[in-house]
């Protein structure tokens, strides 16, 4: 897997008593599964910015559950 994706994964919060190589929490507290990267269902996730203005700044991107990423994109769209 791409080193960018792996580096982003390590920014997610480990869950106590869970294998942090497999499952973590996104910034919203939603569980994501490493093997579900790029999937738009279940524990799927992608790499996204914490704000629309920081899309190209690796320091601000995080692994985000697909539903939370949809919400961020909708909010960005409404910002114009």
C-alpha cells in the first residue's frame, strides 16, 4: 500500500484493546478498518483534509470514515 496512506493511517487514534494495525478511530471518533481503505460502506475510509482550505497540506490530512468525509465535502461545497 502507498506510504502516504500508511502514514495517514497512523494519524488515526488507536482503540484500547484492539489491533491498531487493523482498526482505529477517525477524528470524529468513528471506527475505521485499515483493509477497508477506499470503500464507501461499512468501516471504509479515505484520506481527507480537516478543512477544505488544507487539502494539499499533509500535516492537516487525516484518515476519515467515508460518511464523515461526505459530510465534510458537503460543508465545503456550501462554503462555496
